[in-house]
C-alpha cells in the first residue's frame, strides 16, 4: 500500500467530534437493522448466519466513545463552536501572521485570556504585542453564548457478537464524564526543581 498524501488537511477538535458522532450514528443504525432482520428471519423460521452484521473491534468502539465523551465535555469549547464560527475565526486570524499549527491550537483551545496565548503562540509579545486583545476578541466573537441543547446525552450503542452460534447483544452507554475529586490529605505535589522536558519538543514544522 502506498500513502499518496500523508496529511492532506488539519482537523480541529470540533470536526473530529462531528465525524465521530456521524460514525457512531451510522454504527447504531446498522446494528439495529441487523437485529431487526435477524428477528424477522427467526420469526419466518429461516436459519440466520449473522451475515447482516459488520464486525467491529471492541477497542475501536471504546476509543470512539471515549473520544466523543472527552471532546464534548463541559470544559471543551466545542460546545460553543459551529462550522460557520470556525470558518469565520480562521479567516479572521489571517492578519495576525500565525502558523497553521498556531491557528489550529487557537481553534481547539479558544483562548479567552492573554496568558493562554503564551502557550500557543511562539514569541507572542514580539509578534502580537498590543494586538493580543484584538485576537482574543476575534476568538470570542466566533463562539456561541450558550451551548446547543441536546435532548439526551446518553447514547445506547448495541454491539453484536457471535457466541457459539448465537448472537449476543452488548450495549455500551455513553454516560456523563466522571469528575475527579481532589483530596488534600492523600495527595501531595512537589514542584521544586527544574522541569525534565526537552527544549523544543513541542515545536511543529509548518508545511
């Protein structure tokens, strides 16, 4: 197999989330159809060989559901983003002379404070200077004031498996993300000393 174009485009978190949701909805629809067809065949007295079900790796489904859960969390800006807003944001970032990777990080993180730009834009003071507030205003303008309402965040995902000639249905549920509780009595952090990171290990080459 030959890779013609290793990276044809950069995808934002919002685009990845929409793609995963589409794949999830298609998988649920195919599985429900397979279950219905099997029941109809059994009712008609026909032998079923489970030819209607597409086998999908459990690990892949787990990764997909966990990615959806993470990208749609309350603290993610994806809840306040839209296709039109991202298109407008990318176009409005052109005058600031940012690299592709910096634009992508701004779309993904949607910074609202100047301090956030220091971890996104290299040499931000020299390159942006007093225009940091203008950039933040552009980001804020691209976001919705309130997240779109979703009727039900719980998604039933039936998985069909072949078990000793019979079909077993396993249901995965996308539930609300569990919160982590901090206990000061059981955990201690020590931030003394120099960091162990490698200088330049987060640098990205621009295409």
